């Protein structure tokens, strides 16, 4: 029996840009180029969409980053 599997890849990247929209566009353009040039992503995994949103780092994210750094240093 064949099954369809909906998959999502989650990631985060820091982008130097003049605005949230510019940062989103920079990342979108880079990802689109990468996916379009990847035979496996286009034809085996049938990549259909890229979705993301930008935001400025907030206090919760800074706290999470510090916890992550603390774990790396132990």
C-alpha cells in the first residue's frame, strides 16, 4: 500500500537586513534557488512550498540562546 507523507523542514537563520521584509526576501530567494537546483528536493521529495516569517530577537529567544550556549559549554 502507498502512503503520502507531508513533511516539513524547520530551521532558523540570522540575516543582516534593513527590515524584516528584506530579511524574509533574502532567505526566500536563497532557499528557492537551492530547492530549484536540487534534483532530489524537486523530483524525489516533491518540494512544493517555502514558508517563513522574520522577527527581531526578543528576550525569550535570548534566554533560550543562553541556555543552549550553557549546555554546549558543559
